């Protein structure tokens, strides 16, 4: 599948004036990232997370606004932010960490913040790290064929729920719709 970059929107069906404008080098991956973070209640945007928690994923429409190359992503996103003044966007300035070189000190500070966020406030000593490394030496890093066969056989008779099948169907239809739309835009 072709990797598509561009500017996208996330809009509420119930409250169409509520929209989020974003841009991504890989739109499909970014949409999946939004959905994953929202479903785990871990999205960095509290407005979007609150809306998702209240109305669910069925209320959000992900749509492509414009395909564009990586070099013009932020400037194009900023133009659409200026036009729409999107309600869900917390920061009204398009920005990205793409290509940013973090200093070693900044990386260490970020690691500390992440550990605290995940309740991993202790930092392992070099001695502990070495013990863990040695405990993993010589262990197989793959599953033996018998374990894989057993796993496959255990899932043979499992059936998806009707809701799950509907969600799969909807996502495939949306993917084809976007693909057809991108093909039509490319031929214009």
C-alpha cells in the first residue's frame, strides 16, 4: 500500500462545528494512532479524549482534507487551521517534532517523565541491567514450531462477534473509499 501524507480532519457527527485538523507523513498510521490512544483513554488532547469518552468512536469522522508532500505539510496544515479555527485543536499553531534532534539531557529528562507517568520511578543500576542481560543469554528468541501450531489450532474454531465483523467491514469500506478518493484526486 502506498504511504500517503497530507492534512486530515477529525469531525464530530453530532456537533459538526467541532473539528480537529492535523497533518501526518503517513495518514493511515496517524489515524490508527489517534484511535489507539483514544480507546486506551491515553490521548494527549483532553478535548478530543473527553468527546470520545462521551460519544464514542461512532461519532468521529476521519477525513482527508488534502494530500501533500512532506515538505509542505506544516504550512498547509497551518493554512487549514487558520481557515477552520478547529475547536478540538489545543495548539492553533501547526508543529511537528519530525526531524528534531533531541539533546542527550532532553532525552534523559523525557525518560524520567515517562517512567513517572508509568509508575516506574526507580532507575535500574548497571548491575541490575547486567543480571537481566545474563539471564536472557542462551534463551531462544522465537517460539518453537509446536507452540505456533498449538496456537493456530486453538484459534481455529473461534468466531468474531457480529459487532466485531461490522467494525472490520466498516474499516475496510472506509479504506477503499479513501483509496478511491486518492486515486480520483491523483488523476485530476
